[in-house]
C-alpha cells in the first residue's frame, strides 16, 4: 500500500471509532467494550474490518472527578440502606 492509502485508512478508522464511541455513555463503554468492538466492525468503503480492540481511552480530568463523586454518592446511599435495614 502506498503511504497515502495507509494514512487515509488509519484516519478513517480513527474517525469512525471516535464517532461510534461518542454515541455511548462512558460507563457503558467501559462495561461493554467487547460488544462495542464487535459493533464497530463495518464494510464501509468495501473494506472489511476483521478486528477492533479498544485498549485505551483518554478521559478528561473533570469527567474522572464526576465519576468519583457519583461512585461515592452511590456508596453512601448503599450504606444508608444497609444501616436502615439493620435498625
């Protein structure tokens, strides 16, 4: 393959991957990576994608903080429910 074809194919794959992943909520992406990888495989442009593997996602620091707060709130809620059941 020529360099231009390799570059175009790589860029198309990256854009398609970002577009498809952007349609899902973060917690779903993390929990269902294998299913999303299968769903992303496509025959676009007559190219059969045999394998997709999402190995790493860069997550903005603000999103990480929101996830941590949400996890903490769920933990506190769960603790209160257990405490209420024991009393």
